[in-house]
C-alpha cells in the first residue's frame, strides 16, 4: 500500500511539475529577468542610457526652441518619437521608454503571426532585447517597423512608409527595400525613399546637412571597429581597415544578391546587419522578425540567442574577438534557420 501510495504521489508531483514548468520558464523567468534589469538599471545605471543622455535632452532642447545640432546625433524623426516622453523627468521617462520598447517588440512578433505565448517568453530572455532596456537604441521600434514592412508588403503606402520611417531613424535597414523590389513591389521602395529623404531634410533648418553627415561619419569611424559585425571581427583580429571593409562589403553584396535571387526577407535583414557601419549588440533583436515569420511557434531555434548572454552592448572587451565571433555564429545560425524554412506567401514569394 505504502509503495503504491508513494508512486501515486510521485506521479502526481511529476504531473504538477509538467503543468507548471512552462509557466515558470516562459512567464515567471522572463518577467523576473526584465524586472531585475529594471531594478539594477535604476539603481546603478545605465537605464535607457542613450535615450536619457542623448535623445531625451536633445528632444527637450528642440521643443524649447533651441538648436539640437551640431552636438546632437539623433535625427528629427527620433525626436518626434521621444517627444511624448519629455513630459517626464529623466528617470521616469527612461522607464517609460524602456517599457514602450518591450511593447513594440511584442507587437512586432504579433504582427508577423506569432500566437504561441511561449515565444514571447523566450524573446523576453534574449539578451539583445534585455540590453535595449539599458541602452535604448530604438531597436524594438525598428523591429516593429520591419514587421510592418512584412505584414503590409502588398500595400505600397503602408510598407513604404514603415520602411521610410525606419530608414529615417536608422538608415541601415535599407536592404529591405531591395527585398521589396525583388518581390515585384516597386511602388513601396519609392514611398520609402521619399519618406527617408524627407526625414533627412528635416535636419536642414537646424544644421547644414554636410556638417550633420560629417558628424555621423566621425561617430562611425570612432565605433565601427567595436561593432558586432564582420568588419569589427576582422579589425580586432588585426586586419587593416581597408581589407576588412572590402571583405565586409563583399559579404554584404553577396547577401543582397541572394536576397534578390531568393526573394528572402531574412537575407535582407542579414544584409542590413552586415552592411551597417555600426552594429550594436541589441541590433540582433531584429533577427526575431524573420525567425518569427519562419517559425511562429516554439522551436529550438528560439533558444539559440541565449548563448550570447554575458556580452557587452559593444565589442569593447578583453575577449572581444571571441564575443563578436560568438554573436556572428549564433545569429548566422538563427537567420539560416529563417532562410532554410522557406515560408511562402500566397503569391509564392519566400520570406
């Protein structure tokens, strides 16, 4: 009797564990990680570092009638995004901005078809997503805009505007325009180019465009070797800048050619990450969008980015080569999964 009762109790405990384990792994644990990051960031900093120290004061200066340039780096569209948050002081604004970023990330996944709640939990554990709480590079908003480009790909005004706004915020997502062209959606890139150009021209009333471009170029030259990119890896291995840039451009060009040939959204995202002059750690959260299109339900691929926990927001570290190499390998694998799955739209165009 005792042994039978013990067996039933053990069986019941295992059944209860099986029922509660998903909630612990995909809800409780991500919530705990995010809350802990908020607490640590508020107490020790940085919390939404770029937002609080650059974008927030730059936006407040603009709204006060002051010229945010030439010292400011953020484009006018970014200040438009930040404007509602200037009603709050620095720390509350940073918290609100970080929470808005998490909401953008969740909405982006929903827009491309993710209905499996466990996927949201795993993405909440991605270090690239959690890092943006502390840095605030607008990456979740870029993920949302990329998701809008995909979701409304057959609506030129909607997809083109989304891509144009993305390019106006961070120009490096322009390869999505190549994907639109490759899939025969010719009007959307025209809309995107017009929106992006208009956003750039908004700088003109405050500073000469050539001065602004020069400032951006100087920033790129200061940080490109610390990027999580092929260029960053090669230069940290000791290769000359010219050779490293040539190889990086060749890789990017090959990815663009494959984007055109395979009409692949995932390859366009890969090309954007390779060709971006600066690639911060959190930029790789963008890989969640093509992966969600290919694998909208939980699979092993969603756990792969967890292998990048512990790395800084840039490639500045004593073991930078290993760190940058790890990120490149991990997300090459993630994007390969997204490409290899070959999801198809009703028109037969791959993701």
